[in-house]
C-alpha cells in the first residue's frame, strides 16, 4: 500500500530512527473537552521528551523548522483514508485502491478492483452517526527537528484538515520534490494559525497548518544529512 491515496509503490526506506514524540495542535480543557490550538505542543502524556521539545522550540511555538530524512511520502508524508467507529476504534484504512479492514481478529487486505463498492460496504457493515462522512483523509508526517537537542529521533504530526491543512502540506511537499528532485536538502517551516469559517451565520475558527520551504538554514541540513555529523548536530553542545 502506497504512502498517498492511489499512489505509486514505496521508494527507499526510512533510517532506523524511533518516533520519540507526537506533536499536536489540540488538547483537552479543564472540563475534559477537546479544544484547538494555534501553536504546537508535544503530547505530555505520551511523550517523555515533551520538556526537551519545549526547551528547543519554546512554550507555544506557532512555527517549527523541520527536515525530512527521506523523500518517500509513504514514510514521511503519508496520506490515507481512515474509517473509525463511534468509539474511535480504527475499522479500516487504505489508499483508495487497497484497504485493510478489521475482521475481529486482524486487519485483512481487500481491493477496490475486486470489491468496487468497498468503502460504502464498510459504512453499511459498521454504521456510525456520521455515515459515509465518517471516512476521513489523514496525513501523517515524520521528521527531524534540529532545534530539539538531547534526543535523536523522529517527531510525528497528524492532521485531518482535508480541505485545508492536508492540501497545504501535500502540495508543498510535492512541489519542492518536483522542482529539486528531493525534499531532504530543504528546511521547512511547519506553521499553524487560526482561520475563521466563511459559512454564513457560523462564528467559529479552526487551526490551519502550512508547510513552507525555508532555505535560510540549508547548510544545517546538509550537515545533518552527513552520516558522521547528523547525530552530533542533534546532540547538546559540549561545554568548554
């Protein structure tokens, strides 16, 4: 299964670096209800390196600079369909051509070629309050954050903003790769800000994430990609 919806096969594999933390633009408020943020935060409950992230990026960073270790979107900029039940359990996921569906014991692969109405059939088999709108496009990014010293690993960020954030990130990633042939030699600014709804009578706002190439630190990236230097770049500087 490819790294994008209806996309070509995987390319090179990702370096064997662990995911050390997840970055979010949301949290639960005092009443336990989810609320959106216009800044990035490391998930304190699931990331023991959250404090290291704050030291490197700040308490409430609206923009963080990131680098992708490989070009393969299946590894670092993965886009897929997901269908969850009303309790949040993952029922099925896929790229539009092939899907993995939970059968009660494991995920089994099915193809749209053999089952043309597969996505609709999943909605019928596991009905939810949202119906077929419960199918969501989820984009998962994995990257290095040079500003975070003291730990060598990948950070993960997910977004479900199909009409805004997903398109912003995907188009920027693909454009840089098309122009330069690679994304690994580019520093990107990953930014988030609130946008207001344009719907009549709706007074709401939501976070929109963007990915913009930033070449002011290109030498840092070149050094980070050298096998002998990449670890030292991410480690704390030695005191004289």
